[in-house]
């Protein structure tokens, strides 16, 4: 008698467990549940990609600053500045042929192609 009761109870427990498992799986396969799962996975993937992109951008910025410092040292940009100014430049005189006083000239002192 106990043996039959034991196996009956075991069968009932297995049936309840199997029914619960099947119902849980059926709820997971509804369109709403599948859409929610897909949305959650997309959000997780987006978060992971953003975190990696931010890390990459920070690495690029650090390496860029380091390279700029190396180039500055190589070019002497960080060296102390000499306060003495260079001599002023001398510019060539250019004739303005549109100037009304140009037509009045008979000699052109700045024309180097003229025979003297």
C-alpha cells in the first residue's frame, strides 16, 4: 500500500513539475515575451558597444596628447622663447597702374627692365 502511494505521489509531483515547466516555456515563446527579450538583448548590446566606444575614444585622446607632446619636444615648441624680435622685412615696391598719378610719370624709377 505504501509503495502504491509513493509512486502515485511521485507521478503527481512529476506531472505538476512537467506542467509548470511546459507552461513557463509557452509563456516565453509568446510574441510579447520574445519582443521584450529581443529589446533587452539589444539594449545590453548597445550598452556594451557604447562602453567600448567610450573606452576607445579615451584611449585615442590619451595617445593623441602623448604624441602631441612628443612632437612638441621634437620641434622645440616647448622651448623658452627668445624675446628679441627679428629685423623688419623689406617689401618690394609694386607700381599701381590704376593710380591716376601713374599716367603723369615720364620715368619709372622702379622698372628694372628699362634700359638706362
